[in-house]
C-alpha cells in the first residue's frame, strides 16, 4: 500500500460516475489560483509511484491533485454531487459538491496547507567532507578556547532548532560524537553538493538546516534569523552577505521540495550549490550586519589566533 507522510500536500479526487463535477473542480482551481495556491495535477498515484516523483510535482506547486489514488492513502476532495446513499463526510476530506461549498473549501484547504507546512520535519547537519587543504588539518577538529571542537560547538548550537542531527561526510570525529548519526557523501560528486544531496536522500520528506564545519562564530541568533525567513512559497533560504555581496549556501535552509533541483544539478555535473540561487523559489535575504560574522568561514592557519581558535 502506498503511504506518504501526512505533511505532503496531496489530495485525491473522489471517483465520479457521471463527470458532472468537472466544472466544479475548474471553479475551485480558479479560486485556489486567485488565492496564490499553485496546483499540479496527475492522473494516478499507486503503490509503484516513486516518492521522488511526488516531490518533483511539488517543487513548483503548493498542492498536488490526483485523479486516482489508493483509498485512504491521502486526503480526499469530494466533488461529486451528494447522493442519498452517501455516508457522512469522513475525516480527512474536503467537501466541494456545490457552488455554496467553494469558498469554504478554499479556506479549509488553505488552513490544511498551513498545517502541512508547519508539520514538515526539520533535520540539521554539519558538513565535514571538505579536504581542508588550505588549513592543513581537518577544520572540524580545530578547537575553541575551552577545548570544544568546532564540530561539537556547531552541533550543540544546531541541536535546539532541529528534530534530528547528522554529521555529513567522512573523517575522524571526537569520541563524544560517535553516537551522532552520520551520512556518507554521494560517490563521484564533488563539493558540498555531495553532502547535501546525500542528506536529502537520507530523509527525503524532511527539510534541512545545513552548515559548514568552519563557522567558528556561529550563534543561535543567526539560526533563528535564518529560519524566520521561511515565509511564502520558498524552497530554499540562501542568505546574501552584505559585506561581500555573495550568497551563503553553507549556512542555509533547504526544503524537501528542492531535492529534485539538487539531483538535476548533480546529474548535470554542477559543483556549486549556490547555483540554486537562480531558482525563482530560492529566497536570498540580506544578512543583518550584527549577524554577518556568524557566516564568516576560516580557511587558513593565519586566520587562527594564538590559541588555535578563531571563535569564542
């Protein structure tokens, strides 16, 4: 049986015997579009449908409408005219059987979409897969003044904001972190895309808060600010650094619905995750000046202070 997470915005049309509801569905779609809700439609959803196909349809759409789906697999949109033999509307369905139902149905769907959005699990990961060739030693094992590694501090800072924590990439880690889940980079893929692509495949229905291991000045206010930018229909939040004018994809948020775009970048041989900024549903807010230092990465030994640390 096909099972999809409850937070996926997928609705199945109730089966009709006479097709008279076609005009009703058209009116509903017009009202949804007027309300800023973009709908994608497919004919069938079955047990053989890959989950990635469902996500692909949702990359640009806010709602996926399916003409035929296994009973109970997703909520139902009831548009067929009421018959005397009909049972009472069951839980998990939306009623739009007459013109009088249209506006109430749109309002109900909008509330449900908000609930779906707020229910998306948020996972977090620190990328350690870089070669650290300019530093000459693994940057994630560099230590703050108190002896805590950069990796440890990053995970500790990230932890309150996410439901799951991961270390992304290969490399030695402190014994205290051996119980933290790890995800190997995608083979044959270079750069951060190897890690981010692997994370998306590990948890395909989760959104991700991803950061590099070499941000020693990272603080909770920066993460709070970044997550607060998740408004509207955005599929990724990649902030812009006002000091450099450059995008900052290695302390960023990635929604599960941008996974097909990342896969396409990997297949086409792209190496820079920042190219996702060309996607119209990627937000690029300007980092507040008081938080810019949280995005400052360290690459060279001379950037470290005498204690071997660049951060607090």
